[in-house]
């Protein structure tokens, strides 16, 4: 879902549930586009690539959290 949100410049909804994000995708994207994107993700699923995307996402978000903490230093 995250890659679809990025591709179409949709909000990330970081503090929301998967069900909430799914509902927003259905509301904001035309059915045909959403179906195509989901199908592509399922058929082209490369678990090593997905793992890398997850690591990158986690690294980006950990940097943001570190910057938000004023009293702690992060490496």
C-alpha cells in the first residue's frame, strides 16, 4: 500500500490502521487504477525487493524520529 500511496502522492497516514489506509485508497483512486496497481504488486512481488523497501522505509522514519527527539542523540 505504501508504494501505491507514494506513486500517487497520497498522504502516508502513519498513525492509521491498514483498514483505514485501504479505505482511503479506494476513495481516492479510480477502481481501474487501483486494481491494476494491486495486480502489479502481487504478480511482480519480489520478496528481496520488498524487504529492501521496508528497510529503507524504517531507516527514513527512524531518522525522522531521531530528529524529533531533542534530548537524545542518534547515530
